């Protein structure tokens, strides 16, 4: 047997900084580079060209696509809708998620059941979430209309998802429903890591429950909230599948999020270059959004700690 | 005074319980409605004031979904694609994950950066060039092409999960084996793999669920009706808006939820901790 001397073996595998053959990377890195780094770089480049589906070659046109964007009403409308959607869903998820997490942390009846139920929407694919809510919103077969009629709030069924006023709020409600489970789970874990003694000490000092929440719980939860907010902003700004299944951007573009506009430009009209430029605009705007949230909140956390 | 305090406390708890119930109703209701619709005969769907539960439950919707809408065919496609994606991702990721765990280097940072980048970039930027590359390779409108996309797309996060599991295995075990003359491949096959099995299963299930639920790539990459995945075929149901279609659509949707729901039930704790690791840094 070819026994290796201990020193040599240690040279190979010592102290967790072993000399492991570097080529073990190849099976992972080669596909990642070929099928996601390269296409991404190409996609970024396409944003600066005039490429359309089936064209012979792409001609570099500099910032023309972005100039066109500034004069494109569809672009402004989709980004405006994108902002409303992103902020409403994120805020809804944060506020409701925190409320629900605190309820789940408060030793109430049905708590075990509730903790399991909270997870279920999470397990459901976006397409099915969309279909499910179409069934809830449907004018004649949906539960919501029948309930509203029954209570007497409305006289005629509303086709909620085809209604110019109600489509966006209805879609936002589904967005919140979708994001709630994950945020709640993360918040609940954060709440459970806060020592009870801290709250009890504050209570002994005469603080009411609101004060405990405002001055003990919230500051300690800030990092978790910021992380969740940043992720939610990013995901929601780039959202596609859920709204595609719910409304396909309609009625009359009133729920056409930026990604739906880009998808339409690319695959209905073949304007690949313009769609890529839209994608780049999404990255830039989304990046700025997240940067401001993270920066402000960390500044806030710092001040909280100092105070 | 004391009594008043108690009463207030009780009232607060009662209010909170009511609020919790409202949350449960909001979260669970659409799922209850979907399930009930799946078992309702056509006549009961769309009645004014329909019952929450079907009066005469029927399995007919499932029969229609399978026979007329090819739900079984697309479920089989989805299963095949998801299983292949999970297995291939693990095979490809394992060597690199081992390297990441045992040899701290700049690659660790590179992987982290790539995870963040791939979360930030909208898929629209990548989909067209990827489509062109795959059509050049003749892989558009094939299951192999979609599997390739899923493997590449889940690799960064899978690498990160797996290297965590590897790091939990004491390096001394490997040192001992190396002293006895085992080659790196021997060490990987005989020592790391058996200890890593739970981690491999968790990571594999994560990839499986991702592939099973994915919609955007599948929508763009697969064109032939007999190749499409469950998500795409159910989304296409949508065009036909007649009430008669709701039952089979609900039945098909239930079929599409079952595997992910099972995985979630099995993996509840692990998935939760995985999300925590992903969203709250250390």
C-alpha cells in the first residue's frame, strides 16, 4: 500500500486549507460562465444596439434606445405602475408580516396550526397562485364577488381583474399574499432571538407595550427588516409570472409592470435591443432603490444604537 | 385595579386571537377555494351564492384534466425535467462545493457576488442571448436545453448551500484517510459523500422545487404542446374563460401543487433555516 507520510498528508489537507486540486471548480464554473455570465454580458451589450429578432447582425447605436425610452409613454407608464406595485407590496409585506410574526410569537390559541398554514402559500408555484386568485376574483364563479353581493356592498358583480380601477389593487393584494409567508418566517425568527429580559426590564421601567415595540423590538429588528425590504424591493420590481397569469398586463396596460413591457417588446414585437435596454433600466433603478433603503436604514440603526 | 388590568389583558388577547384568525383566513382561503372548486361538478361552479364545500363531490374534473388537457403528459415532462435538473446540479456542484469549503480563496467571494448579481438582474437581459446560444447548439424546444438552463441557474445558490454542509464535516476525518493513502477522489467518495447525504437531499429537493415551479424560462424555451411543463400548460388553460373550464383547471392546479407541498411538509425546518441563511447574513 502506498502509505503517505503524515507530513505530506498534512501538506495536502492541513488545517482546513487543504491543497485540493483546483480543477474541481471546472464542472461548475464552465457552465456558469458559458450559459449565464456570457449571455448576461451579451444581453447588456444588446441594450446598446439596434438588434431585432431575426436580424442579420446587431449594430452598435450607443444610447439611442435610452433616448427612445424617455419619449416612450409605455415606458413611463410601466415604470410608474412598477413603482406603485413595488412599494405597495413591499410595505404591505413588511407591516403585515411583522404584525403576523408578533401574533405568532404571542402564545395565542391555534398557534401551531397558524405557523404551518403560514408556510403553505410559499410552497405554491407563481402560476398556480395566479390561477387560484383568478378563481377568487372571477365575476360569477369567484368567491369575492358573491360575498360582496351577499353583504350588499355591491349591486352587480365586478370583473375585478378587467376593471380599470380595481385591477392594480387586486394584483397588489395577491402580491402581498405571496410575499407574506417568507417575511413572516424571517421576522418570527428575529423576534424569537430577542431576549425576554430586555422587554421585561423595559416593562418594569413603566414602558407600555407600544413603547416596548418602538424602543426595544423595532431597533433590534432593524437589520432583519432592512434585509427583507431590500430583497422584496428587488423581487417585486422584477416580478413577472404572477401578474402575467393574473392579467397579462391588462386592462389597457393598467397592470403592465416593467418586466411585462420588456417581455412584450421582446417576444411580441421582436424588439430585442429595446427590451434589453428596458432590462438595464430596471437594474439601474432597482439598484438605486435598494441602495437608498439599505443606506437610510443603516444610518437609522446606527443612530438608534447611539441614542 | 388589579381586576381591571386582568380584564384588559384578556380583551387584548381576545382581539389578538381574532386578528390571527383573520390572517389565517386570508392566507388559507384561496387554497380552500381552489380545492373545493376542483371537486365541484360543473353545475355547482358559478351558482349564485355557492357553497364553500362541494355538495356532490366528484373526481370528474381530474378525469377531464388528464384526458382532454394532457395534464398527465405535462406533469410527466415537469417531473422528468425537475429530477434531471436536481441530479445533474448536485453532480456538477459537488466537486466545486468541496473545494469552496476546504480551500478558502477568492472564489468564495466570487460565488457570493454571483448569487447577488443573479438575484438582481431581470431575466429579460439574459433570456435572448441564452436563447440564441441554445438554438445554435440545437437545444431550443428540447427538455435537455431547459434542464441545462435550470442547472446553471440554480448552481450559485446550490454551491453555497453545499459548501456549508461540507464545512460541517470535520477535516480531521479526511486527514486520517489521507494518512492511510486514500486519494482525493477516494476521500470524496468514501468519506464525504456518506456524511453529506442529508445535505445532498436537502439541496436536491431545493433544486427540484425550483425547477418544478419555474415558469419564465419554460414559457420561452418550450414551444411544442407535447413538450411543455405543467406551469406553462396550466397558464395556457387561461385563454378559455368558460365556467366549464374552471373545474379541470382547479384539478390540474391541485396536481401541480402536490409535489412542492410534500417537499415543504418534509423539509419545513430545513427550508426555513435555509431562507434565514439566505436573507439574514450571519
